[in-house]
C-alpha cells in the first residue's frame, strides 16, 4: 500500500467502556489503513467493537488512546470546531436507522446538511439532480419519509450523505433494517458511488453478502483488525 494514498489511518487504538471492575475493553491496539477510492467492509461478531471503531474514525467519540488520521489530518489533535469542519467537508455518514426528519420532504432532508453548514444550496442544484438520478429518487423529491419504503428512506440518507461531495462515507450496518432485495439495491448503490465517484467507503456489516460488494474485507477480533 502507498502510505501517501491513505485517506484513513488508525494506529494502536485502545478503547474501554466504564471504569474499575465494570470496565469493558473493546479495542486493544486496533489499527487499519484505508486507501483513497477503496470500498472496505469491517466485519466481526456482535459486540466486537466494529461500530465503536467507525465512530472513532468519524470523530463522533473522542474518548480513546491512539492516533487516527483522516484526509491527512490527525483528528486526535483537532479542536471540536476544526473537527466539525473536517466531518462536514470530508465525511458522509449512513446509519442503520435512516435519521430523516419526518416533517421534511425528501428534497429538504437531502439539502438540510448543506443549509446547516452555511453552504449556498443553489450552487449544488446540478449535483442534487445528479444524485437524485443515481439514487432513483427523482419522482420522490416532494414525498415525506412516511410515504417511502425502508429502502427508499435509506437512499435518501445516502443522497444526503454524498451531496456535499465527501471524500469518505462511513456506513454502520446500512442494510440492517432492510429486506434482502432492498439491501442488495443499497449495496449496488454504494458500489456505483465508489466506482463512479471515487468515494472511499468504510462499512460495518455482519452480512457476508453485503461485504461481497466491497473490494476488501477486514475482521475485528479480540480488539484488533485482521486482514
């Protein structure tokens, strides 16, 4: 691997929940390097710390020891404001639960992060139309989440994550609430975004079927990464 081409690099990550006799060690020196433009699946047993590591990489949890570099920046040394800017510009998040605002239309849900970050929404109109086409949501732009299937709601979440043109998508069990057919559609969408847009994707999944869509599979076991 070319170290200069790493978009994510986690080194010697230790993470413990709780203290004293109730302390639970989850990560014990875990490390992973992810090249720009790759599609990586992180697997492991339930409770192995997969989601925890993903949240640490995304800067959503800062209580750990070790070093994490994202897009060339050591996020362990960044203040909250700078880290927030890095997340907003470089990362898109997709979770098992779609986290859509029920009172907003598909269009408003997708555009919301841009508006909240102070970006000029009108500058993203062409990109917005392209994302609608890629996600197959053109006819649903004025619909509300309650009018959509689970798979469609997850497509909205993905469209929202990629509209700001992030370098990285971090996905936590993105098909966990979907049936097999909808899950396959979401994985095909991820693969298309990876191949056509060059977006680096790190997904946490327990599904070998979902992992098969990626070009690299690693396993978290006993607090460290294998593979």
